[in-house]
C-alpha cells in the first residue's frame, strides 16, 4: 500500500528520533529491520515500503520466549474480581485451577522492569517485597 507524504514523514521522523524502522520490498510480505548506518538514510519509497516497528504485545513476548509451550493468557473476571483462565464461552476459572489441568507446567510473571519469569506457585514474592500475580500459564504441548 502506498503511503501518503504525511505517513512517510512520520516514519522518517521516527527514524530521526531513534525508533526502530522496518522495510519490505514492494510486493513481499516479510518485514525486516531497516539498517542504514549512513548519516543520511537512503529512502526508496518507489521500490520499498517502510514502517515504524510495531511493539510486541505481552502475549507475543511470552509466546516468543516460551515457544516450546502452549500459552494461556490470564484475565480478570469483572464479576468476581479474580484472576482466571478464559474459557471459550467467555467464562473464567480461577487461575489456581490451572495447576490441576492436564499438561500444567508453570505460571509466567512479568516483573516491574518488564522481565518475564516462571514459577510453579500461583503468586510470587519478588525480591523487592512486591507480590506478583501471574500473567499467563504454560502448558506442555499435546503429544509431548
């Protein structure tokens, strides 16, 4: 898709501001990191398309780091206020039920600095005295 002048300026300004940019050759789907180490970047808007590299969601980060597992993201139940597994019909089971489910491996926690960690406990005491709630559950992949 062809970008407007304003969209091109936004991408180039983001580059100047130090944000990560991706490039794809027109007609291709795969995006790659744009690496231009010259003082004045060479932009080819005719043959290429550029974009500001999208930030990964928490779910994408977890799935990338723990790719050998099935990942279930946890959410809060608005009615009961508990953290739980989302069922296909929208209902939630408390997250502690995950420990009884077939293939349960570990809970995933996100520390205040953004790092991901795992533990078998449904809550984790962080070394700074903060109690963390899990953000996801890892299950072994079926057949493994």
